[in-house]
C-alpha cells in the first residue's frame, strides 16, 4: 500500500491531522527552496520526536573521507558531500514556563500543513494542549524569498485559548549541527564568531577543509496587539545564540513573532564582508516587511508558473502531481549560477552525497530548455565544461591518458563522489549523456555557439575516452567495450552493453562531425581547441576505426539488440509472472539474485531508443519495448517517464497513463517507501517530459517543432507551454480538439501529426 | 627488489642487526604459536617505535559490525573477527631509573633474532647503550609450550657491561588492547577482575557480545646469582597489573627474570574456574621449570619433524623455505580441536578478519592427511559438518530454499565474515572445494565412514545449492551458472566460469554416487539422512538433469575450455609483454582495468585441472597450461604452488623450481610486500604440495600410492615422508637414485613411474 495522506488539491500539498509517524515524510514533502538555499520542513519550535533536520546552502559542500569495506584502486580518497548547514529557523516557545513540543504535549488537534505551490509559501497550524493545560493555537507561515535569495521569513502566531499566560519566544541560531550520513563523525563546521546586536544575531562559521565561510543570521520582532515588544539576548555561546521575547497575554489574544533569517556565503561575497552583507540583507528584508516580501514571492512564482505550468483537467491527482514536480524543480534550480547543478535530492535530504548525476543531462536539460530562457540550459552545459580538467584527472586515475575525460558519476565540484567500483568505474555511459546533452541543446535551441566555444573540448575528451575504453576483439573482429554497468544498475560488470556501445559510437561520430563543422565555420575556435588538445588527424582516424567497427549484441531469434552479451542465458520469467511478494526486488532479493535475474531497474536499451528514436522505426521501437518492458521493474525513479513516453508513442495510452501517475506521484504517494530521506528531484523533470514529449508528442523535426498529441481517457484536457527559440507556444489538448497559441512577434510553422501548419501570433490554431 | 635480510639457514630463521624499518616484518616472520594460541614477535620490553601488537587465542573472536560504503541485501550485519587478546608478555625494564627502549636508546649493537624451527623456540639478544650510558647485554628466550598449551615461557636475561647499577623489572599484564582493523573503534574486551597474589597476577576479561571469558595470567621469578629475589605488586588498575622486581648488580653480573604467562579460556574450562585453572597450569609449569619445559618443547617438535620434515640437499634457501612453511602450519593448527581451523594468517596478524577459507579444503587438508594421523583431516571435515546448519541459513539469506547450503567465504563460527558482493555472494566455487575435500579425504585415507556419518548431509546441501544456482538457458539449451567469481578474483560477476560449472556438475554427480553407495552399504545412516533432509528421488532426478546438461564454454580455435563466457573478447596481451612497471597490477592498476584485462590472479581453469587431473590427458593439461599461464600474474599466494605442480608434471623443471621458490619463500622474501601484516599460512600447505605432488609426483592411483619423482638441477637431493593409511613411507630422491622406505608392519605395493613395486618393512627399495 502506498502512502495516501496528502489531500488531493490542484495547487497545494496539504496534510491534515498530526501523526508522528509521518513527520519525516512530511519534512521531505513540504520542503522549500529558492535555488540558493533550501530546507526540509522541520518545525521551528522544539520537537523531540523523530525528525531529520536539514538546511542546505547551494554549492556548500564538505570533502568527507571515503568509507568502504574493501578498498579498490581508483577510489577517491575524499569526496564532496552535501552539507547540513546551521539552523536559522529555530524558535523555542514556552507557555507559562513550559516548553511547547508536539512530541510531549497532552493533545494536538487541527494540525494542518499546506505547501502552496502557486504562491511559494508553507503554512502550518494546530491547536495543542500542554501539560500545564494551557491550550495554544499556532499559525506559522514560512517562505524562502525568490527576490532576496539569501533570506527566509517566518511568521509565528500564537494565542492562548483557555487562559491568560506568559508566552516566551527564544528565536535562535545553531551551528552545532551534524550530517546524518557523516562517515567518520567528523565535525564539518567550525564556528568562529557568535554575535548579537539588538534584535539581530549572527554566527560566523566555516566548513572544515573546504573553508566556505558563512554568516548565518536572524532578526526577530514580536508584535502584541500592534505594538512591538522588544527582546534581549538570552544565550550566546560556542555555536549557539538565542534572543528572548516575553509577553503576558490574555485568553484569546495573539502574539506574532516575525523572524527573518538566512545565510551570506563567501561563494557570493568577499570573505570579510559576510557580517555586513548579512546586516544589509536584513535591512532590505525589514524595509520591505514580511507581508510585502510575501506579496513579491507570489508575483515571482506567478512568473514561473506563467511559463512552466501544465494544466490538467478532470484529474486532480494528476494535476497535483505534475505541479508538485514543476514546483520542486524550480525550488531546486533556477539557472542563475553556472557553478550550481540539480542534485537528485535537491535541498530535501543528504542521500546521494554529491550533487550532480547524468540525470541533469538526460532528464533535466529538456525541462529547463523548454520552460526557461536558453541561457539556463547553457549554464548547465557550462558546468561540465568547467569540470573538464577534473574529468581528465579522473580518467588519469583510472589509467587513461592523452586527455581522455571521464566525468564522475556523482559530483559537486568535478571530483568523483561515489565509490562502488561497479558504478564509479563502470557506469561510464554517463559520459555519453553529457555529449548527448550538447547535441540536444543545439537541436532544441538552435544556438550552435556553445560547441565551438566550449563543447568541442568536452566532446574531444569524451571521444578520447571511448576510443581508449574500447578494445579490439580478435575473436569478433570488432571493437568491444568490456566491464561496464549500463543505466540498468541491476547488471554490473557486463560486456558490450548495447546502450553504452551505441553511445560510444555515436559520441565519436558526433565529435568528428562537430570537428569538421567548427573547422569550417569557426576557424579561430578550431585553431584554439586543436592547439589546446593537440588533436591530430591520425588520432581522429583511429577514433573512426573504433566507431566504424563497434560491436552490437543482437538476437536473430528475437530481432532485438541485446542489453548485453549473455542476456539470453537468463531465466526469462516476466515481471508479471513473479509473485507480488517478491517485489520490489531491491528490497526482497539478495544482490546476487538481482544480478543474475533478467530484471531491469530502468530503461537501458530503451534509453538508447529514447535518445536516438529518429534512427529506429516504430516497429523496431515496438519490438524492443515489447521485449524489454516486461522484464522492467521500474525500481529507479527515472524509469517510468521514459516508458510513459514510449508507450504514448506506441499508442498504448493506458500504460502511458499508469507510468505517468507513477512518475508524477512517486514522492507524494511514496511508491519507493523512502520519501523520508528526501524527494526525487531529477526524475521530476522526467514527469514533465512524459506529458510534453509523451502525451504531447513534442519533437524537434528539421529544426522545427512537431506535435502528436494524445490524451488519456481519464483526462478531460491538458495544456502546456514551451519556449522554443524565444517563442512561447501554448498547446491545449482536449479529447475533441487541439489548440496551439503563439506568443511572439513572428509566425512559425509547426508540424502536427505530420502535417505542416502556420502558427501566427494572436491567432489560435485549432485542429479537430 | 624483494626483502633479503633473513639469513639462510637450514633450521633457523635469523635476523642480524637492528633496523626499525624491519620491526613489523620481523614481528610477523618470528611469530610463535602452539595451535591453541599464538603471537607476533613483539618485544617484551617497551618499544616506542612502529610496531604491530598481536596476541591471539584460538577460537576467540568478536562479532564486529559490518562496514561497507553501500549496503547490499544479503550482507551479514555482524561478522566474527580475529581478536587481539590481552598482552601477557610485557616486561618493562629500567636501568638506574631509565627505561630500556630500543627506539630511544643511544646505541643498539649485536641485535640478533633466531626462530629455531627444529626446537620450537624464539631467541632475541642485543647490546644497548641507554641515555644514561649504561650498557646492557640482553638475551631473551620465548616459547609457547606444546605440552601445556595454555602456557608460554620467557626467560629475560640482562647484564650490565660497563657499570654497576640498579635493574628493575616490571612484568605486567595488559587488557587495554585494541584491534588495528576495528571497524567502529568498539571496545572488544571488558575487564572484570584485576588481581595479584605473590609473584602471580591475573586479569579476568570477557569479549563483548560473544562473552568468551578469559583469565590472562603470569608468574614472574627473578634469579640473581642463583638466588631468587622476591618482588611485589607495583600497579593494579582498570585493565593493567604489574609486579616489580629490583636488584642492584655489579658490572658483568646477570639477572634473569623468568615469566610464565598465558590464558585460560571459557571455551575449555567452566566459566567460574578460570582463575583456578590459571593457578593450576602455573603450578604445573613452575613445577616443571623453564629448562625442563623447553626440553619437552624440543622433544615435541622433534616428534612433529619426524613425521613432516622435508629435507633438501644443496639448496639452503629452498630448505629454509619449506621448513618455515611446515613449521608455521604446525604452529597454527595441530588438529586437536574440531572447533578450530586454519586461518590464512594463523596467529600472525588480523587481516582477513575471519579464520576459515576454502584454502583449508583446497590446500591444507592434503598436508595434514599426509603428515598427521587421519583423525586430524577428519576433524577439519567435521568442522564444516558442524557448520552445516549455518551454511543452510546463509543460503536462505540469499534466497535459496529446501536445505541448500552455501558455506561462507570467510568464517570463524559458520557465519559469513566478508562483505564484497562479488566475493561473498559470487565466489561460490568454495562450496565445491568442500565437497572435493570429502572425496579427497576418502581417496587418500580410505576411511569411508565420514561420508555416511556426516559428509553425505553436507554433500546434499551443496548439491541442492548447485541445482538451484544453475538456471536453464533456452538460448543454449543447457544449464548455465550466471554471475559468479571464480578462483581468479580479477574477474567478477562473470557467466559460466568453467571451473565453477565443472565443480557444480561434479558435486552433483559425486553426491548421487555417494547416495547410492550409502544406501547400499550403510542403510541405517541412509535412512537417517534421508529422513533428516527429506530428499526424494524426484529431487535427485532434477539434480541429474542439471548436471547432465551443464554448459562449458569452449574455444574451438584454441582447443581450450574458456575461463568464462567472453574471455576471448579481451585484449590478449601476455604478462611477459607488459611493461615491468605495470606490475603488480593490483597495486599499479585501477580495479576496472584489472577486471577487463585478461590477467589471472591465481589458477582458475588450471585449478580444475589440478583437482580433476585424472579426467584430462597430459596433452590437454599442456594446452591449457600454455594458454592460461602466460596471462597469470600470480598475485595470490595460492597461485605458484598449483602451477609448480603442473609445470613439474609437464617436465618443465626450471619453471616448476621458480614457482616453488616463490611459494616457499613468499613471506621470508616478502614477494607481495605485505609481510608486516602477517604470514600467508594456508598457502604454505601449497608449498608442501609443490614438493610432494609436484617434484615427488605423488598421487593416489587405484587406492594406492604412486610416485613420479623429478628433481630440479639446483638440488642434490630431497626427501619427504607421508603417512598413507597408517604406514609411513619415506621417499628419498637424488639425481641418480630413488629410495623408498616403509615404516610399518606390513608390506604394500606402490607405483613408481607407472611400474608396480612391492615395498617391504625395513627393506629400502632402490630404483635407478
């Protein structure tokens, strides 16, 4: 049974009723972020029940010592880890001397959380009866400002329902925090300065080793019946500072503590100005005021939704799912900083220690290309360009030479952050996804400039890697790629994974094509790149030899490419014929049993058919889909979306819809029983793709947009917008009618179900 | 450059000159043991330089929490670990108030260690000048008694060479010890009682979790010019107790501290009698006295050598090597306790956390069968019988059912002690070695009784495992075994490892044969076993189906069985063509590069040809040897011996001799640059095999002994003895002549180079 406590609602995530068992799940689901920082939905007031505390600053990491049972040569000794940052949200609350704590009070009622996705705020309210019989009513609103992205704001309103009493607030900062996933119980933060001034307090701390300097700050004001009540310093010690505000109130009266807090960081300010910067941003926030800042928040989110919303009619859960996905993606990454990327858990948890996976290139870039300015996707590409030197070093550690580049499987700063040999050393297809994204970016945006300026160097490093990684098999008289892990991580150390071999061949071919194109069209860039990489025509010829004679495992019997050598040796029992109690196999089965089974964690051969669909016929897709999908257990969050797109393409709408629901409500319904650890951010972009590319059938054909919309019978209609080369196209699909609207100055032609139409500004195109 | 500081000597291991860099190596090489306990050659007196402290009690282990970077389903949560035990050898020595410490004194000269293998004692002597200019001459003798196997004895003799002075001894016990390989810095020992009485002291401590209770004890006496000087209690605290003996001596006079110490353990005594037992054994030791106990030690070792010595003429290093191997094997395991087994590092280090590997069955049992009473080998077999229930549980954890048994890769108590998935879950050929040992035991000793009494149950569990582990490949119309690691651990997760498939087939066939034989000859045992295992004839038939249709990868082109599917896809560059600087590849190469290379760590296909040589022709052996050996890097201690035996069989004596030297002096010359961590005990049995089976050509043919002796040109001659079915046969080989002597009451026939001879008691058979 999946989780089902989240109330269906088109624009909000709502939880009603307090259940201590759900606290950690809700802390994930109600997470907030603004691209520069983010935090789990931990309580402001003390909560002594089970909780997973997390507040994260974009780009602030720590090099943790690698932990492993048995060391393998090539593992990184240290790797960057997402870091839990000092807590600025904390507010201890005492009523008549007794601390408010939902884990210990007599009674909690009317507990409600709402994450309003339309407007970008999070609200929590409840009544509680404390052990001293005081009954409190609490309403808390919190948001992380998109306008002032170093600031978060909290409004904490309390009233006493059954007596008069003394209410005391202790708003605090705490840098004595830890990471749950710390390998060696190392101290990650070193606090250097704890300081308060009036109603403000500051903690300066830096990360050990990486020396990111931060100033965590807060300002608190207390309002009683329209009067501001002043507070004073309570405690200032090692890594903790709190203020104290106290007021006697009558039954029914309200007290409201407003707290601004956040971080200034040496990534963005000169080191010695962090305290000043903190005071400045607090000045700006208090000048604007809580209500006005919240108003600006609503406007900012309105702007985001204007471009990226997907509207679904007649299916509230599907609607809530897709909006949750789009909302979380935007909370995680807004494309303002090319030093940042999209972590699989965003700002919602620690797991997966590093930040960037191939998810970004394979899943996220299409979303950001279509819902933001093209500069955003270009920044994501530049991120990899900036890490090229480290990718070359990474390849050297594994024995590659001559500028071959192997991008890490997981990274925050270009260094490898993972150490399972079968992943770190073998899941090398990631290198191909990075090259594919370069192609995809150009295909979609039409902006070729990235390739001569930066992309070509990346492509050369990647082509060099594939050239060296393949070896000639005298037995087959072909080049083979041995010892890899494909996207399906339920196979390790296999030979000739079709997807990997295909990508390797494609990468070399694509690089050779771009070399010719840049030589022709951008001779200065060409000279620079050739000079820097010392690439010779002899080397290119030997690349070509490998690509031309690449081996692809194929079954004549089934007429399909084989996932890898030996796949047909397996006991080919379909997933549908497995006992339900055996699943999910990653929880029920030992690892060796999974490995020798035919079961596929996520699209592998089909991932290749997704990337390169133009190169295969619909019949070929169908054959491969029918062969592989029945063995696929979809135990990766990245699996259902690709299958949903392909099922839609094959006209199997029932299946496409099921996959869609699974991907869009993965976290809301907690399919994988792990939402407590955080959300699956990157797969959310896959959800977007499954509507736009799957149901909408959007493709790039001959430099233009093409659509082939379909609609699940469960829906009355749906609509989405895409930004294509600085034109905004809105697509409205209902069961009887298609409408296309163009927002721009110039008309354009589009393909719909293979027919060309001219789409003009302010003239909706209707097709029946 | 290999290590070469050990002096060549036929019967002793000798180090001359003090070098702090060599201390840890020598601590391993000069280790002593008596089967019940053992210890590294740590100094008695304080040494503040780099050292690796280790004292170990047979069968006393601790369940350490598993450490791993990324958990895989099926890993044991805890596993038994070899435990460093309280230190009883310590003696602090002060001269005129200054402590003797070779790491800090002004000068050390005449430093000499000798491990006398013939007589079983270890001696260390030196002169040292302390910072106070006192020059001391020190002579220390230490041994662990074979007669009283709970007791060790130390004689510490000191004289002042250049002045009169006060010498103070503080003999002590210390239970505040740690393991270097502790995963979580857990405390392994809990000390409950520290106690002294006269010249004796005791520490009672138990291991955490496993609750092995121990009493570590000592007794010290000081002799000055024939007079006993009494001491008194110095310190008694938490986990430490020391006595104090002081005496003023004149220049040139000697003082001798005699210390008995050791452990009584709840494995061997009722828990509440450990202190009494300690006093008892100290009474017995002191009644016998140091000199007499040493005399008994010499006699006991003479008895061991009488049966197991191998004499080599004309090659001191080869002689020293084989005796070191035989000596260490006997220090580690004497066959007195079926709860014990032979750890790869014996009592010489911590690494490899557990104790028992397949090394015992594949390498050690032949040595113990031929050099001890057959009961010793039977005890080693019984050890596995006692662990059958745990092997069944282990298989269940991995998803096997119906009493299938998978013996652990590494164990101390039947539980798995290793957690690399590619080893723990996949190196399943170990199960076959356990069945092979049952066959080998019967073949050699002629004692069938083990099979009906115990072995048949083990065989059924193992056959059930193979039956379930194989799956039918529709593609090949054969049974395949997917996802395994063979003996060559430089390949992981391969399909159809020939050795594994061959063993699996053989195990099933052998089990079916034994079922028939037991049914026929031991009907009561048969009934009992069938009742217990609920084995049906239907089940046996389905086993047979798997064995009959087992798939074996084979290359028509090379005429060889392939190590695994896909082996020929590799870049087949021979080891000889690799640059020397690339080796050893396990230090120079990343793990992924090793995996996709063709290089073989230790005999894999050739291990099968070793076990089952009767089933292959000499031509087949030659073809496979010539195909695989050139790709073999011999980076496992278990590799050279098998290749030495096969090279000898093929008449390639130069190669056989090179392999022999490498295996016999692996630790003495530190080929693998890791002797500091301990010795390679189990591979030492392989050294023995490479002489007896390799050069001596000993085999069992038709229930009798067969020899085909060859001699390396570097040797003048060699001789060995074997116990074959309670007859002792001595084989003396020189370049011109073979001599066979029989020690027994009845004659027997033997085969020599294919010809049958009658060997009679007291009538040496000479063959020219």
